C-alpha cells in the first residue's frame, strides 16, 4: 500500500453505504470531492489517491485546511499506476468547503 511504503502506519476500517458517506460529511469533505478512500492523518483528512509526499508536506507545513483530495481515480495517481498517466490536481479544502489547487501532477 502506498501510504505504508511511505512511512505511514495504517489501520484499515471498512465502511459501507451511509457509514462511509457520514464519515466524510462529519470530517468536512465537500461532496464534490468524495472519493473511494478516506484517511485521517495527523489532524488532516486525506480523500482519494493523494501522493504521500504531499501528505508529508501538509503535516510538516501545517496549513489551515481540513485536508487534501484527489477526486476520481486518475490514472497515474498512487494506486492507479499502469496505462498512460493523466494529469490531475491535488486539492485542498477548508472548513467552509472552499477548494484550491495544492499541486498538479
């Protein structure tokens, strides 16, 4: 797993249906950013296939955001290797649901 290979200790919990979407809502993930994976890391919410180096950067820099997200499952993002990589954006989101581009890959 990408996070484990990059120094994160992972505790997996499988949630389905309302429990999964409720967790995202409770943690402040805007619905338009919902993805297949949600992680809680050092006070931040990580939604989707976010590269570990950017998670490490957020933890180090401590910006005033709720978290990072990669909506969808872009080819070339962590866990989606294979095929022709497509460009994608890693977004920040804040407590008001405002998003901004944090990085482009």
